[in-house]
């Protein structure tokens, strides 16, 4: 069963069309990596899926329910949560308070504070620290934990490792690997590290200038084909 189905999605910034007829589906418990160069439309796609950015046409279906016109907070209550680029924590609140406020505004489910801390061990020693004083890796862990407190069936993670040290990235992905193994939450991630995106995901979607340039199972797509789609090399050859 598909957890999320996106059909011919179009989203604009004024006269600029940032997402151009994007379609894909993700089954429950799977991981989809979305890759592409800067300006490919990845963040606009995520903002549109989460309800922060309005769609111009197309459809978004969460467990067969059309959520295309729902505002962001209602999508959260339906089971769609996003970890945004830049984390956007409440910096004057403690980690615990950041997590608890998310739990109060999400939907009911098994992701309670103790379970989230167990899934993200980096949170335990910082629960009572103010979020504004945390490192980048710690902030990302809090942002993921905050999203999990909403009990999502589909979790969007935008720019998972952006700005993090290699050690922080490794620790973060160890936690995400445990989340993946549980099959409880479908994940769609934007990851700048192409090799890691391929290894971690079940399926991969490459965007180029707002369109799907390549999609398929991560273990069946060649690195050469992914690189060509990523940089639009075939299009350049055709236009030469």
C-alpha cells in the first residue's frame, strides 16, 4: 500500500515554475531519497508536500486521502510531518519543551517522549538544555525528534546532513537506520551526499529544473545514470 502518492504536482514562485509535473509514490515503511543540484526544486517540493507552499495543480494523497488543499497543521494531524532545512527550533525553549509542544499539536500514537529519546540517543543528555546553545548535529536530532513526536506515518527530512560534521552525520544516520528498520514511518529525504542517499534509500528520485529526470530503485540505478540526471548531461548533449 502506498503511504504517499503525488500526481503531476506543479508549484510556482510568482512567474517561476519551481516544480513541474512531479509524480511519484512511496510505500509504507520505505525510504525515498530526493536528489538534485541547487535550484532543482527539492525544497519547494517538500514545502508543497507539507502545506507550507501552495500548489498550482496536481494532487497529494496520504493513505489514499486527498490532502492537496489542507493547511500545514491539518496535514500534521493526518500524519505528515517535516523536518525543515535549518531545523527552526524554538531556541529559547529546552529540548524537552520543543519535543513536548510538538506532541501536544500532533496526533496520538506510539511516539511519546521516552520512545523518541530511545530512538535518538543523542537527545537524552541534552533534554534540559536550551535549544539555542546546541551544536548543529544536536539541533538536527531535536528537529527529527520533534517531528516524530507528531506521530507521522510519513516523515519529510529536508537537507538531512547540511552543515553537520562527519561524526554528527554518522550518528544521525545510525538513528535513522533504526527508524528505517522499524518500518513504522515512511521517510522521504533530501540528502546532498549522493552516495549516502543511494545507500540509505529504497528508491531514488532525481530532480532537474523542477522535473523528474530519473527515478527507480536505488540498487538498480547506476551511479553513472544518476550523475547524468543530476547534472543534466544528456540534455546538454541533445542541445549541443
